[in-house]
C-alpha cells in the first residue's frame, strides 16, 4: 500500500478544476462512487468553502472520511491530533447550502458519539427544570441569570442550549431544530447525553456561574473510532510512531531478530486492510481520469523508495535484492514494500524534523539508508 502522504502536481486552478468537475457527465454517479480518500483529496484541493456542490452529492460514508481528514488538527508535526470544533462549523455551514433537511439527514446517519461530542463542544446543554432549581438555590440568582442571558441560547424540548462560542451558532441551531422536527428521538438521546456531560462539567468546574464565565471547554474523546478507520488505510498515529522509534532505539539487533515484529508493528499490519482500487462505473472512471490529469490523484508514493541509483554500496545491494525478490516472489516483495512504506509513515508521523516535520522524500531516503545498513550487517 502506498504511503498516505502523497505529492500533488496541480495543473489547473481551483476554479478551472471545479468547473471541469461540475461539467462532468452524470456527476452524481461519478461522485458517489469515488473512493473516499480520492474525494477527500479533491475537496482539499478545492477548499471546503468552494466544494459545497460536491459535498451535497457525497454519501454519509464519504462525509465521515472527509471529516476524518479535515476536522483533526495537530499544533505541530509529531503531536497528537485533536478535534477542531470550530472547523466543523465551517463544514456545517457548507452543508447547509444544500438545505437543513439534507444536513440533518446526513448527520442522523453518523455515529451518535460523534454528534454528542460536536454538540458538547459548541454548547452547554442544561435541563430546564434543573436549571430553574439551580438559579433559585444560587447565592446570587440575579447574577447567574444575567450570565445566562448574556450568552446566546436556544431551547429545544426540555433543554436550554447555551452557546460556548458565537461562531456558527445560527447554523448549529438550524440543524438541531431540523433534527428535532425529523429525528426527534435521536435528538433527545443526543441532548440527554450532552446534558450529562454538562452536569459533570459544572460539578467539576466550581458551579454553573464559573463554567458560564470561563473560556475553557471540555472535549470528549472520540479519536479512537477515527484512528481505527484510518489504520485500515495505512495511517500511523503520531503516538504510535513515537513509541515505535523509542522501542527501536532501545532494542538490540539480536533481540529484534529473535522476537520478530514488535507489538506496534503487529498492530499496524493487523489493522491494515489494503484493498485494490475498486471497479468503478464509467462516469466515475472518467472523473478519476480528470483528477489524475490535474494531479489531484497522483498515486505515486510520496517519494520513490527504490528508484534507480548508485549500483554500488549498501543501498545498491538493497535495490538489487529487492529487484531479485520481485521476480522470484512477487507476494513477498509486496509485503517487503509495505514494510518500507510503513517505516516512511512512521518517520513522517513522528515529527522528528522540528517545526516543519519530516518531509516524505527525506523519510524515504532515511528508511532506504537504514535498511541498506541492516542488509549490509546481515550479509557481513
């Protein structure tokens, strides 16, 4: 499987590319059968704000992959990624260009854990009856009511939603109102769970007034589901990359040869589910051709691991050995190549290159040198 990080060589402007995609014959079929990672790269190239017409055609599964790619950010290379609730608001506003009914229908098909997390990130959900009792029992009811009134808020069912951030509040309320209209039972479950999270936050945060006047928000951990999905695509989590490199530095060669793959690597290949490029209907195949032509779907690895080079020295011996293996045992050669790509992904994810991280081509060169030295040691 090729590395998740790829090099794109743009040949069209964003506007030209979007126009050509939108002019494509049978666009609905073309988009809905486009593999999720391919659609993610197309949206990334165009920018979310300009891709509303394409997002409106995406299936729920495709949207989940788009969210996995775009809604998780790392402050710097090698650090763990965290959910960006403010970025989700941008997606919500883009989806609403196709209508509240469309947006609510797509969200209703997604993980409830994810939806609860989103609601909790953007709003403090309070039970109306409990809120009335809290205000009445407060040492300064007027001050608490003023703090409540100073925040944007909206009432749904038996709950009051208090905005944590004004950005995107109208979009969130519009979608939740549509969920209330068409998926009422789901909304009640979501608000009930978000309310429970809010209760814990108030209890831990020193009371409702302190929470309302604080700028901090709590984040529920929904990263595990995303990591599982991405692991099947060959991504390496930064935490796993760092752990692998620490283990590699502490393990001597004899131990590594005796014990075989470490637990981190075994987990990676256990989760990895390489799939051949699917058979696509003609409209999608034509769209893929356009995206390849424009550089959006450059399927070449981020760096040529075994391109022709100096025939001498350890690296030349490694290239020769891999070439011979490809002729003798193609399946084993494919496995060895996937292991090389894994090591490239580890270095890229580790963030060892400082603020800018490790570039894919630099990681590939380091992997090639290390494996060549390993082969030289074994031969010796």
